[in-house]
């Protein structure tokens, strides 16, 4: 995982631009989500009960005891490679077909998470994230392995240098009604900085 991060960060670093201004805030409800960072990548983690009780329930069919589920996005060739290297990094610069990743979790975040930020969502925010995810994948939705292994499902949204895994997370949060930047978010550092700023805003509300 650290090696993947070093290669991909080197490929993306020169392409970063500043994020656009955030959207207007909506009133917060009781629903929650966690942005969890691992190596170069950020996932959105939803509580198991929220996944099993909503439109994303097919992903939880084989992992009924999972405490949470991590959802992410990435270049298909990179995510499916056993040991991605420079060739996959160059492919990332060119973009291409992408996948949505899903993992059943024994806890609220993946075991390798190096950073995590909890956010509240506006009412209906979880359902909005579900619509965003389900809008990218073809039915029927396959179940995530109970073992916690990655499930990779082809996405209708392509991966590009302007729309990476970290930008995908910000897009999902914006779809849920949070006033977060989307454009210009390419690296983990930018995504985590943006969600920390949103967490600080929520704490002050």
C-alpha cells in the first residue's frame, strides 16, 4: 500500500489545482459518515445498519454482521493490479475505466486507516450517497465479501486526472448536501484538508 501511494502521488502531484469555493450549507441531521484515509486513497464509511436498511443493502447481503462498509473509487487497471507500478501510474495520468470499491468492515473504518474524519449529514444525506453510488453500477448489485476483501464493481463514471478517488469522495459528500469543494480535489491531502474544514464548520454550528 505505501508503495502504491508513492508512485501515484508522484504521478498526480504536478496536476493539482486549487479547489473551487464550497457550496451553500444545508441544515445538519442525525445521519453520519466517516472519511477514512489509507495510503493515497480515501474511502467513505457508512454504518452497517444504515447500509443494511437502505438502497445499498444488496452490498451487505453476505456480510450481515459488518459494523460498517467502506465505499471508494479508482482506476480499474490500478485497483485490479496485484503490484501496481510505473505502468499503472502512467495509465492513471491518461485515465480510463473505473471501479467502485466496497469493503465490509469489522469496525467503523478499515483496519489500515491512517486518518479518519467523522461528519454529520443533512437529512437524507445517506440516501443521496446511495443514489450516487448506485447510479454508477449495473444491476444486480453483487454482495461484498464477509471477509472484508475488496469488491470491485465497474463504474459508469470514468477515472481521470481531474476526477480521482479523492475527488469522488468529495462529490459523494456534495451530493449528500455538504458544502464541500469538489473540483481540484485530486490528492488525499487535499480531500482530508477539505473534510477537516467541514468538520470544523460543523463543530461551530
